[in-house]
C-alpha cells in the first residue's frame, strides 16, 4: 500500500467511526465536495498537504493524530 491509499483509507475510517459523510466532511473542513471526491478516486495519485490539514481541522484532530495509525507504519517505497 502506498501513502495516498493509506491516507484515503484513514479518512474513510475516521468518517465511518464518526458517522460523517464525505459531503459533511467537506462542509466541516471548508473544502469543496468535488475536491474530496477527486482525491478519493484511485486514479488520482496525490493529496495536497494543505487540504489534508483542512480535513484534520474539520475532524478536530491534529495532523500528528491523523498519521498516528498502524496503516502508516509499513508503507512501501513511493518511487518505483
């Protein structure tokens, strides 16, 4: 699993735990729903760090809390 997939999985996991739809996350975070749906698609290979920070702010967690998850412990190399 790569970093982008781990980030998407983490966002989905937090939203499921808190019963937050992606549209609601967009409203909480001050980003457009199309931005969220765009980077959730597998074709898109990246997510901006500023956007990720906004999502964390909307979820009321720190970036450190976001990345403090086992899914980020054993990521493979991004360069291939």
